[in-house]
């Protein structure tokens, strides 16, 4: 086994070690199964490093455009801007290459434990994240080519048309749903057969599909939601309220990241596009007199490099890294920057307006077969995956999704305030889940260990709040760019968020009364939270306590470089995503969202990047 490990690059070795250990511990499989698995993954390693075209180039001293961050937005922007052969584009990524194991959807849980995750944590709270170690929620973020589109659960949603109309109402001209729909359709390469035909894109680079495999638990969820009054529909179509099997950014049981979508096809075809991995941008260079961005400082290969930008620097580092970089560069709240010893160049509300979606998962037992990690350790699993059979294409076990407008249940076409999504396993299904969430051992042992000990079939429903009212903030902890910023999530700072979370949780429990779930004998797992015993079990006060404990982030951090008109004192960028007060500097990622959209933001970030690319081309006179 050691011989096999030595032939695998270190980042993959760590993951495969975890997988192998888990197989041994949970399934007791023979040693040759593990060896076969490792050998299969080693052989496939050459298929993973398709993006290594950048190794043919040395970074030059000057480019037309420098894109900071090769995540969902960055890969999209680099590909689109380099469509002009006269422009030289540099894409900088702090992490390394996307690897084979990352492309297997079912192992999404494990990726949060590897080197491709920044592994951020929120500051301690006394009213949220109470079930997590030190009352701090883990906040995964992708540190890898493809960014968080490599780490996420591949759940594809656009949100609601009202989200974007609301952005426009706030003064962001050009961002109404009518304006952004063409960009959704531009990047979508959907194979969802029953998508609303006039609303879906079929020819774009980002694959969107149903997963081939479906469990009986997912069937029960879809059936029960319809019995509760929802229609089965394309929730990315005309009406969002409804239930569906999950649309995913996968194809042929493979994760379809931004890296795979936009950069893999360019191998050897774009000499004007340079990509540098393992390169952390430590500062945007801004002339203090002209207030013009003219380049970046990059730490890579043990050295710091100054790279100049002839036209623009575009920051696409995400809702945590983008505000951190701007503040380190002198763009941010003047008082905070002065306290940190940084000279303010533009006094802007950088780091404010932080938003996220949370979901307090509820566990249920069933007589149907749920996901167990040992299922993937059977001697035939490699052959089954090659034939794309079984649950290997399932994104971390997420299978089905439903949207309700709980405040306006009489409206078929409402603006949903709660999303329920089904995961066909439990906290005990594999050793990565509770570790990824950072659950306290006492909480896990009290509530979930028995499921593991008795080998029960169990599943979870996550009631995700869609339009939270609480706002957090990102602040600098240090002027050292290698030190993580402070993350104040401020979950449940607004009482509405607690209330809608409890109501969503009760909606999930109520589905067990429907015939669909009764057929599989689904019952709520009624182990009490040990630190909520002062409240009557299943009372409203108990569930309030419950949601404040299981404050599971759904990884949708956004809003920290808010887009808005000049009259909006909280705005950091204008509707063309240009940073106020600084020339030749833009931000394009989830941080520009003035309000979080009603769904999972990965798809909308593709849209933001596609639209940003067109605006940049227009501003620099490039016509295709």
C-alpha cells in the first residue's frame, strides 16, 4: 500500500488515506479492495491535470487583465476575456489543481477535510453554531482551480426572478431578471429533459443534469411534497415554488466545475491566457495620487512578484477573500483601515452586508435503504462507477429539493422563503460529515451515535432559509495577507431568521404525515439536544434552541462588496462592478450581491461573471 501511496501527489494522498481508513473502519473490507481503489485513482491522475497548460508559460511582467481567483467567476472571466486574441490575460489562483477524486460527486463531504479548502471558521457566538466546537461554524471555501465549484454539493438553482428584479429596484440598472436571463441561458448546457423550454440554455459550457440514480427515499420526498400541495416542476423555470429531483452541475456522474467547464477545453488553444496556481495575491497596487489600480503583488514559489495590468485588475476571490484583499490594498472602511495601520485610499463599506443561508438539518429513520459509506467499499464498486451505476454521481447524497412560500401559502407563484432539500444519509453515514460540520463530540454521541451503533437507515432534510435578514461582517485580523480575516456571521441577529428556520423545520417534520413517507416508515429521530433540555421537547422554544445549535451553513457567503448606485452609502461597486473611487478595479463574484438570492448561488455567480465579461468588453471597445 505504501508503494501505491508514494506514486500519488500529496494532496490526493491525504484524501485517499482518509477514504482508505474509513473503508477499513466502517466496512472491514479486505486489503486488496483498498489497493485496487488506490491504483485506480492513481491511474486516473493524468486525466485530472488537464489544466496544466499554464506550466508552459512563465508569468510575464505585464498583462492587459489580471483576474484574481480561479473560482466560479474567475475561470469564467478568464475564458471570456481571452476570447480577444489581442488581450493578454493572467489568472491567479492561491490553490492547486483539480484532482480526480474531486470530480466524484458522492465524496463531496470529504473534500472539506483536504488542502483544497481554506478552512475558515466564524467567530464564536452565544446564539448560533452552539453544537459546533467552540461555538464556531466551519466555513469551507475552495482553494483550488475551480474554487468552491470543486468543493460544493453541485446543487443547481437560479433563484427567483424577483431576486433580480429586487436588485434592479435597489438602483442596479441592467440586473433585472429580464436582463440576466440571457446570461443564465448562455452558460447553461442543460440536459434536464423536462426543463421549461423557453427558459433553459442547452448549448453552454456548464453542464446541468439530473443524477441517473435515485433512491426510494428521494421518491418518497417528491411524492410527499406533492401530497402536501406542491407541483412537480422545473424550479429553474417560470415558477420556483414546487418539488423536483435535484438539478446538478454534473454530467455522466462527474462534477462539472468552472475549471472543467471553461478552462479544460482551452488546453493548448489560448496562448494569450496564462494561469498560475499556488499564487496568492497579497495586494492590489493602487496609485495613491490618481487612485488607479495598476497591478498586483503575488506570492508564489517562495517569492513575491509585481505584475502590472495595462487595463484592469478584476478581483474574483469570493465573499471572504475579496473584501480581505481590498482592505489590505487600502480600499475599505477608513476607520477600520486606520486602526490596522493601513492608509485608506477609498472609504467604502467593504466587508459589511455579509449574508449566508443556514439550514438546521432534521434526521429521520426509515425502513428504506439509506446511504452508508460502506456501500462504496464493496469489491465491485470501481466497476459500478465506471458503468455510472449506483449513487456515485449523487452530489454528496443530495437528491431532491422543494420550495415553499410559507408566508403566502395560497400563492402558487410565490416568492419562496424556505427550501427543503433531502440528503439520503445521516450524520452517521460516513465519518466525514460530522467532522466537516465540526460537531462537538458530546452532541454527536448523544444524538447520532446510536444510529451508527444500530446500523439504522436514516436520512436528513435540510430546511434552508432563503431570504435571511441578519447581516454579518468580514474584518481584518492582521495586515499579514497570510492571516485569515475575522468572520462575524451574526446568524440569527434578526428574529425573523430564527422564526422562519423553526417554521421550515416544522414543515419538514410535517411531511412525515404524508403517505409518501409513511410507505417507507419514516419517523423523526427524537433524540434530544442535551443542552436544550430546559425546554419542553418539541415545543417552539425547544426548536428555537435546536436551530441555534445546528446552524449548518450551506456555504452561500455573499454580499461583502455590495453592488449599488452611487447614492447607496453601503455600495462598494457600481452596477458595472467598478469599485467606487478607484479606476481600473472591479469585483465580480458573490460578494457583489446586494441581497442574497433565493437558492444556491453557484449558478448565479456564473451569470455574474458572464455579464461582467460582456461589460468589460463593452467598456474596452471589443465587439465579437
